[in-house]
C-alpha cells in the first residue's frame, strides 16, 4: 500500500495525484530495444496510435535545428525527451535518455529525476557495458529497477543463465515474475508465475486470451520435450528464486524480471501493468534543510536538464523541471534560492508523445518545460519557499580534457559566451586554470566533443579547435579546514583550475599523478563528482 494514500479513503487531490504518478526511465545498451519498447508503451497508453511514430517524431525534431545534423549523421539520439501517458489509472512520465555512451552525463542527470527504471536486456546479450554503467548510477540513488528481458522471439541465452548474470554482475537479487516457454523458433508462450496464467505466443500478431492454469495443465498442451523442460524449470524457479519482496525492490536491492518481445508486443502489457502496481510513487527528495515529501503543500522542484537553441533563430532555452511537491498552477511565482530571484512561470510546457502543450497544472512527479533566457541552470531549485535547496544532482569528473584554441582572437567574447551557455546546458564542463586565461573543456566522451565543436561553430559563429591539454582527468577539491585547502591550492597552482562556479579543481596529468597527490594530502578530499 502506498504510504501517500490516505486511509480514510477521503484523501486530498494532492495525495491522490501523487499516489497515481509513476515517473521512470528506460536504461539499456544501444540496440537492446529501448525505442521499440517505448513505442509499444506509448501505444498501450494511447499516446500514439500508429507504430513508427516515435522514430517519426525524432525525424521531425531533427529538421528543426542544425546541430541535430550530428544526430542524423550518426543515427543516434542526442536530446532527452519526456513523454506523458496514462494507463490503468496511473499517470506515467517516461523520461527518455540518450542511448549513446558518450552522452552519459546527460543520461546520469536525467536519472536524478526518476523514481524507477526499466532495465532492458537483449536476451542474447545479457548485461552489456552501457547497461552496467547506467545501473551503477541507479544504484547510487537506490532507484528501484524492473528488468525486461527482450527479444525472446529470437534465440537467446538460457533464462536461468540470464538471471545468474544479473545476480552476479550487478549484485542484485533477481526474481522472475514470468517465465518463457521456449525462445526463438520454439517460443510457445509465457507463464505468469504470480497470476498462474499462461499467455500463448502467436506468431502472426493476434493476441490469444491467457489461460488460467497450473504448470502441469499447461505442459499437457506442449510438445513432449518442451513440456518436460517447462515442468522442471517451473519447479526450479519456485525453489531456487527468491519471492518478490516489495521492500527490497523499493530499496533497490532486488529486481523483478519480466520476459517478452517488444517488437512482437509480447509481454509488454504485463510489464506496464506491473510497473503501475510495483513502481513507487514520487519519492521524498533529499534537500536542505530537510527532505521534502511529495504531499507537502508548498510547490517545489529542481531543474535536471537545460536544452538551449532548439530553434537556431532564437536564443531560447527550455529548463526541464521535476516537480517534487505541491500542486503547481500556471502563472505561479517561484523563488530561485541560488540567485534570490522570483520567477513567474507563465508558459510551462507539458510534454506528450507527439505534442507539447501549455500546462495549467501539474503534480509531483510531473516534468515541466520552463522556457527562459538563461536564468535557469541544471541543479537549480525553484520553490514557494526561499530556504529550500535540493541536493544530489551531480557533475561528473570529465574523462577527456581539451584546451580551446580560437582561430580568430577577436572572437574571444563570443567564445566565452558559447562556452558559458553550453556549460549551463550541461553539454560540456568549462575550467579556467588559475595561472593563465585559457579555457579547458571537459567531456565524458569523444562524441560530446564533436557536438560541442559543431554547436560553437553553427550557433555562435566561432571557429575553435580543441587541442590536447596536459591533463587527463580532474577532481574537485575540498577540505574541512579552509586554510589547509588554501595552502594546497597555493602549493599546486599550476595544476589548479576553477569550474564555472569558481569551485577549485585539481587537474591531474594521469592517474599516477592523481594517486600520488592524494596520498601526499590526506586532509584534502578529491571527488569525482560535485554535487550542486
Ligand atoms: P535501442 O537502440 O535500444 O533503442 O533499440 P531499438 O528499439 O532501436 O531496437 C534495435 C533493433 O532491435 C531494431 O532493429 C529492432 O527492430 C530490434 N528489436 C527490438 N525489439 C525486438 C524484439 O523484441 N525482437 C526482435 N527480434 N527484434 C527486436
């Protein structure tokens, strides 16, 4: 039972709306089937009516903006979108994350705005590198994960082997909720272990009714060799796999596992129905001075992403704002503690699969797009209170650092503008060494660098080159004792830079250098993330 549901049945609108919100993301390795699954979920939610529209939407969007040509050339999706849909009484917000590994920072930040995730695995490939990285981020925040093992209409690995892999590589208890009877050419259907139902698989798109029956009865309808195997497996599953434990799931230590085929729309409805039942409503968000409950009447939320220049003719931006508490109404005045300013939100955008609309109201868990001219940054809190600040939206230490060289020194101001804007958007991180006036940009992947160069050129008409910098990686430095920190900075000036908020950063030549400096300075904290 959801904690937010009131027990006398006469809950307020706020309690009711919170209880039915499910805000989630899909994490997967490229090609595991995230796009296909997204499309099928939207179809079930009635948010789109024809298959193929998710891709079509992508194409329309691409034509809007020049920089998206990178996306076109490489056939990858760069931008994050939000999709609202309803199903079975629940209001879902699906936050799309770019799949390519070089955009992990953007993806990581998006994961700070969800309450649950679906992890899609390709039945043939199991856990892949990108799945693993994304999972680690979910674990940092204890995000509950529902696993969908996709593509069972093709030959895949043995189901037990897949469960073992989840258990071993992710150290996560895996509980099968359904069980595939055969895979690929001999896929007969799926057994719903909790509901004791068999869902027959039809190769030609029809959807046969599920059959309520125990495994022994189902076995009678199967070819002899498969019948035997199914009975053995069903027994083993009961004995060997832990039962579903809602508490462990919500704590992020166990994952319910569903099997299916996104492409054949098999097992997808079961997944969505269960997601509504199992996934938690909006969480209590970590904040200072105290965590914020979603049912708190005062409106609050944070910006987890900024997208700029969606239309190259305007310097407009959209800040993606996750509402954390209270009922939001259009026109509301919200305070921004970082600047002390108050913003009246007149044109909040609600995102639907194909459209965006003005939002008259929104509830905790919902995502709003707030158009602005650069006043809102990633990590910003907006709220009716003036003392509140949400915590835990990290910057990640870049893995590639490059010095920026201008082709035309007269355009230095423009370069500065471009780097500031793009850093605010989270496309890059910008560092200024304290000993000279150059810029060093940091990204987490090579592709991000290409996007950066292209956007600086097309949007700001500045030609810049990225040269190797003497540094390989960097760490934010802090200490309990301010004097200690200052002495460290003074002693290592040639390796100190400031991030765009003026926070000191140690630039390391390599990991050897980093290890040495850490050992020599036990009172200094070196962090690979910086919380804003
Ligand atoms: P993404 O990169 O994770 O978004 O993956 P896509 O949804 O684009 O799928 C990658 C490829 O796998 C496409 O060719 C899909 O048609 C295919 N695919 C996705 N789901 C399934 C499935 O359930 N069965 C089969 N056979 N192919 C699938």
